C-alpha cells in the first residue's frame, strides 16, 4: 500500500523534532546510591519529559570523596557543574573559598519563575531555609532530611497507668521522662526504659534535649552546662539499671522489638525497619514522637544533604535554582519522601505520604508538629570528626563516671578540630549504623 507523501513528510518532521536535543542542559552532580539515587533519577526523568521544561537535566554520580576531589579541581579550573548535592561538611569548605552563590537573591527575586513568595516560604518547613545557612548566608537547600525520632512502646506506656493510677503519656520535659523511667524499668524481668548506643546518638544530641545551643560557624562548641546535666542524668539511669548500654543501634532495636524497652531513639530513615521488626516480634502499638527537652520546647536534630549552586554566570545559576525550586514543590518532595523515607520539605506533601512515611499510619498534623521541631545541626567542616569525638565522650563518661574530666578533655579536642575537614558517613536508612 502506498503511503501519501504528505504523511511521510509529517512523520519525518515528528521524528526530527523528537530527536533534536534541547538548546540548554543543566549538569547535576550527586553522590546518592540505592533507592535515593533511583528516586532522584525518577524525578529528573519526569522533568526532562515535561513539555514545559526548557532545559535538560544531565545527572552524574560519584562517591562523596571522588565528587569532592573532582569539584575542588573544577572550581579551580572554572569548569564547575551547574548544580551539586553535597554534605553540609562539604558545603562549608566550598562556601569558605567563595565557590558557591548565596541563594537569597534567587529566593527573594521579583521574577515569579525564581522567587518564593511569603506564602510559598511559609509552606516549607523551617529547616529548609536553615540547614544550609553558614556565616549568615544561605548557601544550601535540603530536598528532605532525617531527624532524630523517639519510638515508644505504647503497651508499656499503658501498663504504667496502673503504677501511677492515672493516664500516662510521654512527658514534655526530660526531667519528668527520667522520673518515669524508674517506673518503666524492672531489672528482675530484664526490662529497661531505653538503650544508649554511643555510636548511634552523640553527646551533642543529648545536650540539645537539655537546653544546649547550636551556634553557627565552623568552630565546634560544646555547651558544658547542658552536656554536664545530660551526662549526669544518663549516668544515673545506667547506674540504676533504667538504661542499658549497647554497642550498636541495631542491638537497641532488637531489645525494643522484643518488648524490653519503653522507647528507643533512631533516625527517621530507620522507621520502616523498626516497625517491621516490632510486627515480626511482639507486635505492640507504636507511638512516634521526638525527645522532650528540659524547657518543654522540643528540638530534634536533623541532618540532610544540600543542593548548592556553584558561582557561574547568572543564566546557569537561575537554571539550577529553577530545578531546585521544582524539587521542593509538594508533588516532587512527596515522591522523594515516599521512595526514600526522607522527611519532605513541604507542608502540603504530608497528606500524600502520611500513611507510608514512617511505616505506620500517622496523622499529617502530628507529622507537621514533629517536623516543626527539627533543628538542623549547623554546617561544620569537621562534623564527621566532631561526631566521633562526642560519641567517644559519651561512651567514656558513662564507663568511667568522670563527667567533669571527660568534658574538659572533649572540649580541648574539639577546639583542635576547628579548621579540619572531616566527612561524616552518609545517612542511609539501610545502613548498619545510620548515625554519623
């Protein structure tokens, strides 16, 4: 059968149009792996296939160390990519050297394609515009993040009602929490209130619950008063067998799943795994919340990789920001959260992921309250080393009982780290240990 010439010509035009590359590309570097990489690539594919996208995003993946070395060389050569996903430690290194563009001019731009209006900024959770702030300027934006959560055995909580002869809920202050731990523990039955794994939660994070500040800047600072209070409180719980020391967070999870602990702390990325372990063991109802604080205002540590835009020309910078801005929209941040267990950046994303985010149904309102308490650790180039020093300080303090001496030694060691670059471990839900 002969095909009319006009149909052949039309077919050729369609094929030519579909094969013609778009005029512009955005080169994106990242060090994500596994489900995180797959989630990002799925979003990039959606952008590239959108009829409204006027540039193509081209992703390149490297390990964190290889990416850092390549970036430092590219910055020096003036051949930096358009957009990079980095750790907070790396962001500080690049910002110190003037390699990054500050994001405020883009965020507050009068151009509606770039700027975020006041309602749009309010729709983002506070941590989004805080996590990448260094030296008074915003250099990085998180697409999502992980925060320290508390997983509570509600069955054990209900049992405590008989002891107190009233309804019992997780208290709003750490002092009352430690008092309740005495009632929740039974050494003879092998029951404790919680577990302490030094490599899974650092002294700084415990100190945060006891009123410590998180000062900006590269200089590590340990709030001695709050840390002293936290260490003494933890030491008392260990000595009275209300808290048990374990080597890893996985050991704590196993004890919790067996019903031997009232609560455990873990990064939100471990939520689904913890829920599954509980269902496979004792299958008790779970309550997910955040640690209380000494002053009643909960603050939960949050960590997240950051999108940064290298200093290039204005057109490339605007193109990079437009893509980041798109990633922060409810649909995109919800999809990324659903695929990776990362907490979303946008309030309107919560109804889309509330049923699956933590592995157990949660009301969007409760999730919003938890995310409002997220306190990003300030970007510090030496954070990886700081975490290891603080984890060791927690372990040695509880082993020796010499809180004052250990705090003095820890502070001196932290001061020596001021100008170092120490990359921490990437936060991965499937990692053996998800804390850095």
